[in-house]
C-alpha cells in the first residue's frame, strides 16, 4: 500500500467497525505488582479497583460495546477460569459468545496469541480479524479507542500486523517505545524500556508507548509466526493439535506439551522481526496499571493530594494513597508524605511511592517465608463460591463458607481431619456417607475423617455455613475428590 492508499483507508475507518472481529483477551498474571491486593490466584484483572467493586477485566469488556463481535476467545490459567466466567456472566451477550483456552501455567504472550490464532483459523476462518487485548489494562476514552480499532481493522484487512501506539504523557521508564513513519504508519523499530534520559529523547523524537494491543488476521499472524520463529511455531502447533476438551466452552492445553514452550512475548517472537508491522497512534487514556503509583494517579484526591476513600482520614499528610481492602477497618494518617498504604485482612503494605517498583522484589522475599500470602487472600475463591479462614491453630481451623445457588462442592474425603458444618443462612443438601439430608439454618452435621461427603446449594440464595475442622493435619491438600462438576483433579 502506498501513502495515498493508507490515507484514504484511514479516512473511512468508522465504517470498518461493522466488520466482524474476534476479541482475544489475555487474562491472567502473576499477582505481584499490586500485592497485597493481587495474589497468584486472584491477579490484577480481578481485584476490586474502587468502592463500586469494578475490576479491570470488567472494564476491558466494556470496551467491546458497539463492536461486531463474532466470538470472544479468552486465554487464561485453568485455575482462574471461574474468576473470568463470574465477570463475563455480568455481560450476558459476550458470555454467550465466549470460549476459553486454558493454560496450565503462564508462558508470556506469544504462545497465548498463536494458540488463539490457530483456534480462530480452525473454528471461524484464517481471514478473521483478531483484536488482542490484555484484561489488566485500563482505557478511559472508549470513543477514541473504538476509532483506533476502526483504523486497525482496515490495516489488518490488508495483511498488516497492527499494534497500538500510545501518545506519551511523560518520559516513562516503565514502557517500551515504538519508532515509526507517520506517513506510512510502518514501524521502524521497537525500543526496550529506557532510562529517564533516553525516554525523554524518545518523546522528543515522536516515539510512542508500546501498549501491547494488537489487531491482525488470524492467518497473517500464523504465517508471520511461522516465518520468524519456526521452531516455536511447530511446538505450539503440536499443543493446538492436542488440546483437550474440558467442557463445551473450554479447551485445556496438556501440561506435557506446554512445559517445553519458550516464555516469550509476541513482540520478541514476531513483531520485531516481521516486515508487515504497522502502528496506529492514539490517545485513549491508556494505563497498564503497572504499579500502585500508577493506580494512585487515577484516584480521587483531596486538596493535599491524598486519596479519598471510605474509612480513611488524613491529618497534616500530603500525597498519601490509601487503599483499604479490609472493608471495616479505619485507616488514618498523620504527618505523612508520598506514601502508599495498602491494607488487606491478612497483609499490610506501607511503601514510599518512589520505591513501588520493588513490590515485585518484596513478593519474592515473602514467597520464601509464607507462600500462602502470595498465593491467595484470607478469602479464597472457588468455582462454587468462597471460603474465609476466621481462625486457625495447628489442630483446628474455623472457616466461613459461601456456596452460590445451584453450585456444589466435589464428592470428597479427608484422611486427617473431621468437620462440623453449621448452616447459618440458605439451605444445603448434604451427602454424608450413605445418607443425604436437607439442612436448614441453625442445623448442623458432623463428618468424621475418612467419610465421603458433599454439599450442594439447591436454593436461590447463597448458602452460608461455618465449618470447624479438627485433626492432626489441616492442609488444603488433604482432599481426595471422587467426582467434581468443575473437572478438578
């Protein structure tokens, strides 16, 4: 395409929003940069951003309104599928069109995107246009973003690998940069995260931030991947050919095929090597929310630049960000400056804003001492609901368990502990050995060690119960599952 052709194409970009596309949402993460709010089993896309309970994944789905969506493909960790599905259920039309590719563990963006492309080429067509989004990025200007999508679709329809370049607002050292030709929209170079002096030079020369948002035909991406990284392509093709049908909406990648896959980004694997890469410059209010300081810049503040949140009081403090995730605890500050205070029921982070990039390093240190604080919260999500550890000792543990309507725990057994269940609201159908009983509020059941048991919520409201475990070993791994509706081992 020559310059004139590109200009004419982009002038008609609004019409291209009617073209059918398949959004590919990369939804997962390690849960390190926004610790202690994020954990491995509840990473950044799923944490509550504000007092209204909004999540980054939910906001990502909002960006898909008014687009002609053929299907949605979400690539996520198999342990996180129910977190994705819970949020997608709030977007009913998108949920109907959603399928999943489930990874046993993360291997960066290149494997995830190629497997999505292979799936789309097989189930829809090679000419289908993919819009690749991260579930943990924030885009505030939906209109500007959809205009950029329209332009990207046009270039993608002419076999371009399109990336979205963000107009920089500051010389950030936390992002990669894109050098490009403004007339042809072709990318001339990708630049790694720079130091502050180099970042300023990049901005002075008109470079863009690399947002990690992409648009291309499935077939174009497959062809370029094979050209630029044939060995990895062949390994991933083997993974694709051996995908296991987990249920009607989900395909799982077998661990034995995935463990030898390179941990590599799509930029390194393809975009930096291909001659078909184009960029759409845009100003869409984008942030990757890569640190607590980044999130603090999006929060409402008082006259002293302190965050305004429920249950927070500041006296003689300046530029202090508080995120209170303990819900009821009052957090107060006196005479503090430039601090981050992140309060959760089981962990507290206090940090100088200048050092918030070291949170990832902190998590590595915590993992050596207490893996639980890195893996999950005091309240742990499960496909059937949640449980919260209220109190524990080497020989007993007390939990609050919430089972959603129509959901069921697995038929299971424990070797080392007995359990007492007291229903406090809702109703529960409990299988206990050979008996099955409907248990109402203020009624209880006792399950001895070694006995098969299961709880199902047959009602229309949550079933809430208090569980008291007593035994010589109370670890979550003391469980033998006989049957499970969620396909867990």
